[in-house]
C-alpha cells in the first residue's frame, strides 16, 4: 500500500488501546487523523505524541453515545476538511457485567449505547462527508460474542455486538450506490488495557486465554491496526459487508 495524501480519518474512542494504535497507523499511512474521546487530558497527550512523530492529528472531545454531540462534532470535522475518507467506529466495551435477571434497564441501555448507538450516531453524521471522500469506508468492531453469546454477565455485550454485525451489512447495502464501503473487524483477545483488571486480579485466567488461541498467544493492538489500514486502503476497494477475524484462530474454539 502506498502512502496516501490528503485523506481524513475519524477514529472514535481513540485516546488509548486499539483506537490509538489505529490512529497512529493511519497517521503513518499519511492520513490526517481525528481522534475522539472523553478524556481531554489523554487526548492532548495522544495528539502531542502523534505530532512528535510527524503525524497531522486533532482531538475532539465528545461522548460517542450522545447523538447531539456526535452530530455537532462530526459536522465540524466534515465542514473543516470538506470530506471524511474513513470513519473508524472504535468506541465500545463490556460496559457492565451483570446477568440478565439482575441487569437494570439503565445498565442495559448503557451497554447498547456504548456499542451500537455509537456506531449509528457517528455513521449517520459522517455519511454526507463520506460521500465526498475518496474510496470512503466505515469500519466497525464486532466480536466472537456476537456469535457465541459471550459468557455469563456479558450477554448484553454480545447482543450489542450482534447488532453491530447486522448494522455493518445494512450500512454496506445502504451506501453501496455511493461507493462507500462498510466492513467490520472482530478482534480476539488483544493485550490492551481493556483486559487490565483481569490481568491484575486473575493472572491465571488471563494466561489461560492463550490456550484458546490457535497461534498460542494474545494479539497486539498494532495487528488490529494493520488490518484496518488494509481495509480502508485502495487495495481493499472491492471488499464490503465483510467481517475480518483478528484472533489467531480463536474463533475456532479449540
């Protein structure tokens, strides 16, 4: 893949973990990268780090689950640059661990908003600007949980990711006439702060996860970023409505 010039990528939830590695990789590819997050201090630190590496980057602080804030900020970005070439809907997470019987309505709504509403709000706002982009595309994040229902306490997370799987295909159909591609990645167990609590409190559980991975190790966030770099590139110009597993064979359930 050659170096791109003049392209703009928006990455939600990008002040750490996989999201930041995606921003760094796309920045090195030549994109102007727009990072979103809710931790303004971390946002400023990430921008300083990217800028020091010669990457053109900006930070917009807003909650990706707030439709008005998403629309307002995506509009600002789109109007400033005149287009958006790639939208990476990186915001998401387990959110709340609770069995269905014990889960409150507020907890249910929070997890669905974090993983599914955020995709809808950002995609809806970005579409007018993606139409002006070059080989424009949207990347969403699903999970093995979308297929296997996840473990006890993560059922609503699985439900929300099942929704992401569906909205990816639906958006691909909806936007194909404009040449906008929509794909998803499904990361396996990636060694990031996302798993920090388990790693610190139950190291034996964290270590055991490796045994479920065909390649015998956990993934690195850079490996997810590399796949996303490909999916938004011209090399993937005939790929849409697909989900790429990035889990070292973990989906086989060995």
